[in-house]
């Protein structure tokens, strides 16, 4: 346990952490926490089949703990096995060991299944509970994914108010700035960045700074973190590349952005950030074929990050990639999928206006 905490909070060395958890399960095979922690680590780096196997072992050993249902259902969700994830979560509810984490996961599963009623039930369940703040933030992300910035901001504001009761700052502002940038609303992204608490730092914050043109600040924070924790696997192989990639895209150098993201390939499906940024870079190079491959990594793996606005935005990205390849029929279908997702978007969204103009210009035959 001491070694696990040392790896998690200090060295952040992924391989070393996995070795420790694997040794733990071998020495104490009947310790459910060993298997649950191994499952969490595997999910964290995008190794979902391995996470499912470890999660099943944890739940079989101790079905009386909420966390064991959560780690297994989460791994199944990330692997795209939505019905199985739903069933595992339902077992926790039936055993009355369901709490904020389990219901937050049920909300994500409902979104992944396009189950609006199920998502609404989970939001209602969370009202007045500690998990309400997190679920409101999740719902805000979903609203952004539908182009609804006003509704999203209302949810983010409510979540921030709930956090203030506990003396918590707006830790979601940086991540929201990134999402607003992807939606083509840099004006709102800059406003969200301005709400980041003093002294706050995170991978999302650095990328957001780079996207908004403050490369100096992003580099200063990144270099300090690299110096402090050079053994941090995701920092050195994923997060640093995203910062460098965002800086390269802003200065109009997509080739350098693609190069910066190469080291992240082993972990590219832990979230949608890497394939989406890489796809954006290929689009900027007018390489529709490679861009389409990256956008399909997102669209074919919704469970990886079902709440992310990058999923619906990848329909638009794929449409643009197919248009570059001369596939008007395929592009038309992808545009229509994006329009469906954005059917209730805020009026005057620049991204939607641009997409409609591109759609209208497609060849009719």
C-alpha cells in the first residue's frame, strides 16, 4: 500500500505502479482492494480488457463494497460494453451499496446509450447530495457537446456555487476552456480561463493556455512539472505532447503537432484528447485520409469518454475529412449526424454556421 501511494502521488511511474499492483494481487490473491486498484490503474492508461479482468476478481471477492462495482462497470463502459456496465451497476443498486460514484457512472452510461430519461433520473437522484456538484459538471459537458453554451454555463455556475460551500475553487474552469476552444468559442474560453483559481495547475490548464496563445506561461508550468517529476509517465509521454501540439497548431505548424503527439500513442485511448488533436492537425495539413482514421478512433469508442463534446465534434471533423477525400456521400452522412447532435444548439454558433455552409456546398451527385 505504501509503495502504491508512492507511485501514484510521487513518482507517477505507470510501469512501476502496475508492477506493484500485480505483485500485490499475486501475494494476496484474496485481497479485493489489490484487484480493484489494479483495475483502476489499467483503466487509467486505457488498458480496458485487463481492467475488466481485474475488476471481476475484485467484485467476486467482495460484492459488499460500492467501489468494486464502480471499477468493473467503468472498465466495461470504457470498453464499449454498455449493457454489461449497466448490469453491474444495477447489481450495486439492488444490493443497496450505491453511492455518488455509482450514480455518477450510471449517468455516464445513460449518456453513452442516448438515454435522456436515464440521465435525468441520475441528476434528480444527486440533488442535495455531495455528488451533485460533479454530476452538474458532467451535465454541463454534455450540454457543450450539443452546442448549448448557455445551458452549460448555468450548470457550471451552479456546480461552482456548491463547491464554494466547502471552500473549493473552480477546478473545472481550465477543462471547460479547452472544450469551449474546440467549439469555436475562444471568447468564452478566455473568460473561463480567467476563473481559474490563483496557483492552480493541471494538464488541461497548460493546454488551454497554449490554445489561447499564452505559450510562455504554459511552458513555464510544464517545465517546472517535468523537472519536479521526470518519472511521470503520462506527463512525459502524453500531457507534454498535448501542450507542444496545441502550441504548434496555434502557430500554424500541424506537422510539428503530429510529431509532438507520437509518444502518446500507447495511451491514446485513455481519453479522446490525443486522437482528436492529431485529427485536427491532419485536417490542417489537408490529409483527409489520416484525419478520418483519427476521428473514427473517437466515434468508434464512445465509451472511452462518453461525456466529452469531442464525440459529437468528431462527426463534423469526419465530415470535413471525407470532403477532402472527395467522398461527398460519406461527408453528407457525417454532417447530418453532427446536425442531429446540434439540433438544439444556441443560435448563432459559428461552428454550426460554418458546417451548414460546407454542407450546402457539397456536390449533389
